[in-house]
C-alpha cells in the first residue's frame, strides 16, 4: 500500500490550485484514492492568488513529473484560457476543474463538477430527472452544475445570481444546449422548486451573506450545497431549521475523485505493499 512516506523521485505529482487553500478537502480524498489504487502519486495543495495564476500555470508546464492539476475557487473560469485544449464539457461550461499535463507539456482541461454533483445527489437517493431546481450562483462551479442538471433531465432550472446579467447569460447558454429544460434567471425566492442548491462560495467564511431567501424554504424541498467546509453551512442550517432535508458538499467531491484521478492518468496497478 502507498503511503506518504513512500514518496520518491518516481512519484507522479498532482496539485490543487485554490485561494484560500485551507478549506480544501480534495488532497485527503485523492491521496486516499491513490493509496487504494496502489498508484505512486500524491496531490499537494497550492495557494495561488488570482493575479499569480498565469505565472504559476506557466511554471507547472515545465515540471516533467507533474501529471495533473485540480482546480477550485476562484480559478475555474480564468484557467480555461490558459489550457491548450478543452474537453467538450469544459468548452460548453466555460470552466475547468481538472487539467491533464500531456507528455509534451500541453495542458488539457476537463470539467466534472456537474457530473459529481448529480452523482452525489443520486448516491444519496435524490433524483434530478423531472425535478424543478433552484440554483444560486453563476460562476464556474455553478455553470458545471447547470449544464449537468439540464443534461440529466431536470424539467426546470432557475438560476439566481447577485449579478443578474451573469445569471441571464448562463441561463441562455443552458437553454440553447438543452431546450427540454425550462431554464431561466430568477430572483432570490426559491419557492416552487424541489431542489434548492447553493453553488456559490457564500457560507465558506464567517459573516458571509446567505445565498438566497432562506425564509422561503419549506418541506419537501431538498437543500443542497457545493461547499465542503464547513460541513454544515449557514444555508444548510437554516434549511434544517425549517424542516427541509439537507445534502452537504462532500458527496460531490467523493463522486468526482475517481473521475479526476482517471483524467489525470492514475490507473489501478497491482500492489502487494
């Protein structure tokens, strides 16, 4: 079995770029996954300011033992333009949450946020198909969720964002790609929806505003998060107070780990250590 003590000059390096970085949970999950595979790799967290992103990515291209990059807040949209190639999903969403470094140093960006979110919901027994979904947020992660929710059969999707024009733009793109889903921008009131999702970073830091009108939450709504730390955000706490079922952010990460690892080239290998 691999352990961090076994890191050597043969170890494939993967990194996660974030700002701030203390909240990220991907290193623990990914390194446990590498261990389970018997894969000689490690995921290391790197704190990168937005203004330093291009410089850092240029440097990472030059590392011959770098296998891939996981990308999280606030870099998912900005890093897309720094990739040499994007998968179809990443192009559609306009955001990247994982990059594979090719042998020649080229960077290929992928997007699995939405698939992870839907898989996490389904794994907990919450179906998306045929449901009306309210989503707060229109950034990189939110865009991934929006396209995946429509792709997996949500009948209606309302997108709320503090910048209304950004919500309108995302809704128009989703509507064009998946006309069967009634997608539109909306206000902060989630009334009339089955699933209410926070796809913003609001709730990650003490004192953050709530992402929507929580007073309008009521059973049988499901309140769902993308934030992993804290495990119970103010949004989820308010939803629980009002009798709603809640779904935290961890299942989204758990559902993505194998997808991200495979995209970066980690494969199962025989291991008797």
